[in-house]
C-alpha cells in the first residue's frame, strides 16, 4: 500500500492543515472532501493514557491553552479550543474560534477518516508505548503506517505495526552511504521514506534517491508540498506521493497527469 506505486498520491497533512485547524476532525473531513487518499496525523498521549491528535509538545501554538500536552488528562484537553489559532489569511481572520473545534482522540480521528489509510506520526516515547497497545489486535492493522523522527519514540509501535516509515536514524546512513557508492551496505526494513525535499543545504529528494529506494521496495513520499509547480516537478522525478496542507490540489494535479498519459 505504501510502497512504490502503491497508488497513494495525495496525503492530507494533519488532515488538511491549509484549510482547517490542523489535526482536528474538521481538517480530516476537509481532506476527505478534497480527495485525499490517505490522512497523516500527529499522536500524543494524555495523562489518562488516551491517545490524541496534536502536533506540538505544547498547546500554545494551536489552542487557547498553554503548557505541555502530556501533562493534561482528556477532559482538560477536550475543554480547549483547537480552532483558536487557525487563520487562513495570515491573521486577518480566525473563523474557527469558539465554533466547537476540539482536540480529537485518535479513535475519533480514525473514525472520521473512514476507510482511508492513515499515517500516525509518533511524537514522544509515551505516545509510542500507548500507540503500541492501541494497535495490538486491530483487524485493520494494515491501514496504518507508523512513523516519527525519533527511533526510540517510534520503536514500540513500529514493533506492532504492519507498516513503518523511516526515522532519521534510518535516513542518515541511507543518504550518506548512497553518496559514497555503498548503497548495498544499508537495507532499512521500512515501507516508506517520508522526507522533505531538502534538509538545510542537503538535497534529499533526487532521482537517484528515489531509484535506490524503489529498488529496495520502499516508497518515497515528500512533505510538506503546497505549490503546484513543485508538485509537478516532484511527480516528474518519480515520487510516489505528496503530503500537503491542501491535498485537493495534489489530487487535481495527479489527475491531470494521469489524463495526459
């Protein structure tokens, strides 16, 4: 599903973060309406052990609350306004304030996504352990790709998940050994790379990188891509899909390319 040519072209970043408050039910619903073929969300855990979808370690950037996410229980998190900071026009308006937008539980986010595949980005070690428990015994385990930057945080959930994407510990040797012509020395046991086009001065997504990944059966998905020109250029390089704040735009461009043959 998430490997090369798996058919997933348009992935909604944090649901559809350019259109609605990120990581909320509203954002996921916008992603579905726009034709997203998969939904990416970020996962933290409340003090009571319930998994919730929010990106930052703290509440300040996206809600009317403050302080660490993982120091509050679910009722405290659910009392916050998750639409408070969202502005589609660089601060001119805040249309989602006091409209009932809340931090969702992971269960609610999964339900809102319907049958779509989901990428679950693990943010902390506590969230990774809780997600491992959540995944165990699920009949739809093949629906979820587990990822994150930190291998220690991701490891518990990755041990249970059917699909795993690269951590930074997987990515670094793959890039460096590839540049030295020693690709054969590294074969990461992952389904996909989720990568930016570049990291600082280092260009990551190249035709060679994609070819090496595909040769190992690994898909290549690029974040966070919102400009049509860049979308077209990356598809021309051969990436499998794009993670975007506006997945409807990715889907439109993918359809145009398909129609053009």
